[in-house]
C-alpha cells in the first residue's frame, strides 16, 4: 500500500502503532476493553497454551500444511471487505494468519528450533502478542477469504486458534467474556441475564400482543412442554429487542402445527464461545443438549441468529456427546412448511422494496442461501438482491463477536460496515431483512451512522408476521398498520 | 565444461529429483495422516466429501475464479500451464529421458514449445511485477516470494537461448550449464519452499472441511495441561 492510504486510515494504524510500542504497559491500548489479568511473562504463557493446543487438538496438522503451502498470492486481500476499506496490510487475512504461522515455525518445527540454535531466531514478544490481539478482533470472522483462498488456507480457523490461545492467557474482549460468564456461571444461564420469570412474562406479553393484533388468542409460547419435537433457542436478546421476530416465529409454528417448546432451564442460543474459546463453546453446546434431554425433546430449533445457528449446527455433533440432536434453523422449518403448502402468506401486503442480507454464518458454506429468498419472493412484490450475495456476501461488519463490543462501534460501522452500507444504499430498499440478531444490531447502527434514511432493519419472521394468514384470525389485509412514511394518503382517504 | 554438463544433467539432476520426490512424498504422507487423524478423533463423521471435492476441483481448474482480479488471475493460470507443460513435454527433455531410462511420451512441436516458453517467462515477469506493484501483495511477501519466481525465470530463459543459438549472445555450453543447474536448484527447492503446493494443492481444501470437527474433549485436556481447568471464567 502507499503511504497516503496509510495516512488516510490513521486511527487504525495509530492503534496498531501503539500496540507496537516496546514499552510494556499495565493496561494495553487495544481497541476493545479487557479485564485486568496477570500480564507477566505473556510470551511463555502463550507458548505453553499453544503447545497444549497442538498436543490435544489437530491444529498442528493444519499449521504444518499452511506453513508449507502458503504462496502469499494476496487474493484474500482482494476479497476481504476490511482490507478493501482500510488498505492497511495488517488487515490482509494472509498477514494475520502469518502471525500464528510464524510462532509455529519458530517454536514447533525442527527447522525453527535449529535456526534458533544458530542464533538468528525471531522471538515471540509482547509486541507480537499485542499485534495479534488487535488483529484478530479487527477480523469479523466472515470467512470470505477462506472460500476464496486458492490454496485452501482457512484463515478463519487460524483466527479462531489465536483467539482461543489469547483468551487462555487473559487477552479477550471484556464484552464477550462477561456474556459467556453469565451464560455458563451466572444465575440466569443466558447472555442477557434475563431471569426465567422475566422470560415467562415476556412470552405472556407477546401472546397478548398477538391476540390483539390478530384478534385470535390461540397462538402460544409453550414453556417446558415435555416431549416436544423442537426445543426453541433464539438469540436470547430477541426477548428484549425483537418482539416481532419472536411473534412471527410463534405464529408460523402455530399455523403449521409445529410441536415446539421453550425450555426454562436454558433458552439462549447465543454462543460467544465460537468467537473466543472452544472450552466455552463446548460447554455452551452441552448446556443446549442438556436442556433438550431434560425436556425429552427431539431436535434443536435455532431462531433467527447466524452464529447461534452455525455453532449449534456445526458443534452439537462435535461437542454434543453420543447421538446428538439434530439442529434446524427456524427458516428451514418455515421454508419447508411453505413448500408443503401448510403456510399461507398474503402477497399483497408488502409492496415496498425488500432486500435480504445473508448472515455469514449460515450462508458462507452454502447452508441457508436460497430458502429465505424463496420465502420472501412468495410474499414480497419488490424483492431486490444485493451484489455480491449468498455465499459471497459481504459481512455486516459486526461478525466474530465484534457487534457486542460497543467501544468498537466506530470501527465496526465505519470500516467493517462500509461495504455493506454501500450495498444497502444501492438497493434502495425500505425493508432490509437480516435473519440474525447480531447482524440486525450492527445493521441498525450502520443505518444510523451512514445515514441510510428510510431503511428499516427487520427479521424475516417480522415480515411474515405482517402477511401470515391464519384461519380464524384477522386477515392480514385488515391488520395492516399503515406506516406514515409510505402511506398512500389518497388511497387511505378513499378507503375512509 | 563437458564433464560439468554431464554431472549437472546426470547425478546432480537425479539427486535433485530424488530429494523432490522423497520430500513431496513425506509432505503428502504427513498431510494425509493429519486428515485421517482429524477424522478419526472427531465424533462428527458427517463430512461433506462432495463439498470438499467440489472446492478442490473448483481451484484445480479455476475458470470460475477468473472474474476477480481477472488479469492477474489469467496470467497466473497461463503461467501455471506453461511451467508444467513446457518442461514435461519438451522434445529435448524427452529424448534425454529416453536415452537414460528408455521412457518417452508425446512431445510439443518446436514452435509450440517456443511460444509456451516465452509465454511462461512473460507471465512470470508480469506476476513478479504485479507482486512488486501491489501494496497488498508487497505487504505480505517474503524473500522467497520474489526469489523463487526470479529463479524460475532462469531455466526457462537459458533453455530458450540454448535452443536458439542464433539468438543467444552467449556460448552454448555455459548457457546449457546455467540452464541445468538452475533447473536442478528449482527441483531441489520444491519440498523446502512454497513450491511444495504443486503436490499438496489437491489436498489443501480438505482441512477446512475437517479441521472444525475438533476432538470432543480437547478443550478440557488443554485446560488440564495448562492448569486452568475448573477455574472460574
């Protein structure tokens, strides 16, 4: 990169430059807060953890292969939305991966150790650890670089490894570890610290709200029903922030006769272990499975949340013990019901332009790409796509847990979310559908920070709630809430 | 000089090839072992081999990926075709092999070989200048990322000159010696540099499929070893 680009991005370079400072300070100037920890002897501790990781996991094979095969072709730089925005070489996925490969080659290969004996060895320093810590949380773990690496280098896996090691030595964003602590060791066992009574109250309130909106009182939020087919785990923050998503979920489940329940023992699909540490990831997965077993449920249904879906889908079979329950995302259910003709959606309600944002965690590997689009096309007259989309989508900019790190907002929306903001603007959409709690938070902040006027960020089931037709309930056309922003005044006047 | 030439294309060449073959065989064995081990240690056996195969083929024949950074990608593809096809199907090389081990195969017509050689050199020079000229590539490049392509130019250029005495300003024997020695060096360096990707590429998409299927209790075993097991978060 040239010097001018470096200057343009001064705040980020400044952060990296500070972390390069040779003086070891008691509180390190990362762009995220961390809790106080024992900062002595960090390189040795880092190597101890890494040695244990290599011994007990299979990471050594991949580090070995990636060390040999990496050609530094820089294709990952082309596809990384962060590097594309900052132009800072520190943000190139291959550069980040090299931070751990370098440690591996020096301390865990024969040639590295021999070179050290000969006296010209690079040594792991506090400065390197600081650079790594800053770098891995600049990455939103969107894995776009992974599917675009000609050599197959899984940069996200390398970031995952670095995050795990650094968490073990105490370098982990406070926002993430506090959430995990509450989920695993707190009284409520969920990341938003919602007591069971409050969750039950919320569900009752949502039932009343549904009764009012649909003039129909049969839609329920079943709690602790034994032997239900699905145990439902939305991102727990939905109980606080996404009433429409949850009501949409409940309406679909009711209309399609789904056998489902919410467990009072554990009702949080969020798994920030995915972003920081496999030990936490594993324990959170085990909590999910335990709750399903307690209720005698058959399957896990994850709500509208990308990382919760991926953690459950990918890691219940890994960490969930023998005969792990099947994992389904709520959109899979809704899509199946729609194609089987068991779900009626009114195609005349949503006339505004609607676009869809693919959450990386469900789209990148091609898991859920077409199904939400087919659902949307079934009832949206004006559905437009972003470019690129699907497997090649751009991250919202809040991936990898960064969305929960409030002190990184300027970076997240300004740099991480720049490409997404441009994409949204280009669609001219009124409704931006993002079936992910994290994406929604980030996208609302993008809409605010980039002044994308008139864009409303919603979940897929929020829109379904507006258009669903349930026999016996008030028809969708009659319960349309006229939005003053788009109201057809003449038509409204004519209709009285 | 004749003895030097005979040594370079005889014992030295055989040694280089032996080092390359054994080195790559070791790399392959280690990689395959890693993949098998990861599969065996994981509780999750539901691997999408289809997706892995698709990804592998997708990158071995990267036509779909030419859109992104199309010029660089196209140069890269042409270079790779040239660097593999030219030495393997060059008539002079095949004749040498036939003389020593009695094996021969189809050879490129002379003109095609010339075009391919020059194309390889030109695309390689473009790739090197692309690396020097791009901030991103420069930011992540190591010494070998310049040295290896620079080295590969030598046998191609010297080979071309040796085959065209009319164009060659240098005497034949020194040109040929440079050609063979530089080729030997390229061959011997394969297992020790990024050139190893020539053998490992067909396997390199598999780790992404298998690596996330961690051994079920590994995080706890790590914690036990480093003494953090049971410690409050």
